[in-house]
């Protein structure tokens, strides 16, 4: 049965790959993609900077409003470090979208954030149709489809085997990732990003352990793929 399904789906996959190649070869769509990236980046960088500077951001509704959306924004603003962290995430995603080498990572970061904003917009009574966030969700999804050739290795399917890893490399993965996470934490804490400096050595230890755990998981995954 699986061979029959594969025989039926193979021409479909071939046709889809051919269509995708023609779309990516279109000079017009490449220009459209650049415009979409710039538009989405600006739409995140500006409100993100407002949050980073700890200014109120609530679509002019007032954070003390008795409406459900006013209460949501009031609690969001009162979260302090989380409020600033979301702002930095928006700014980071926007900046990544502007650079061709990191645009795919920016699109991956952008989509869940804008989808969350869209669902919040649907769940609260602001007034008017949520056209703008819906269009931004579609634009963000378009960027993910545009970068399918880079993202397809994350999807289930047959992939080329990775090169076998030595035992030394397996041990260096957790150590390197742990040190990188530790250095990254201290840099962000020194810059007072999201008030990470208040966590002190506890935050540094958590960053080290989390980085090492991520490195161990990555090494185990790559070693398993190689086998």
C-alpha cells in the first residue's frame, strides 16, 4: 500500500517542486518578497521599540480601561520584564527580516508572534474587523512558503545522512553550547535587556544548564541521523 501511495504522490510532488522553482525564479515575486519583508519588519520594529523603552502600547485604548482588551494590555504592561522581552523579540524578528542571510530565521520568529496577536484580536472586543493582523498573518505565512527550500529539512521525510560524529565532537557540543549560552546571558544582562541582570548568578547557571542540555540534544539528534 505504501508503495502505491508513493507512486501516486511522486508526480504530484514533482509538479509542486517544479511550480515552486518557477515561483522562486520570478523576478517580480522576488521584489514582492522584499517589499513584504520590509513592511513586516517596520510593523514590528516600531511597536517593539515602544515596549523596549517601557512606554505604554495599547492602540490608544488606555491601560486602565474597564474593557477586556484594556485589562489585557494593562496586565501586559505591568509585567515589566516580559513586556520589554516581547519588545526585544519583535525588534529582533524585524531586523532579521531585513537581512537576506537571516530573513528565514526572522520569518520563523515572526509567524507565531503575529499569529498570537491575531488570535488576541479575535478574542477581544476592540471594534472593527481584524483585517490588518489577518493580512500580516498571511504575509508572514507567504514568507515561510517562500523559504520552503530552506525549511524543508525540518519536515518529516527522507534526507541525506549527516557525517558521522566523533566522540570528541559529541562532548564538545554541550560544552560549546553551554558556554555560548552563558556568554550570551551575561552580554544581555550587561545591556539590561528584559531586566536579566536581576537574575544574577542564578540566571547564569540556568543559561549554562539550558545551553548544555540543548547541545547534548543536538549532538544526540545528529549522531542518530548519522547512524
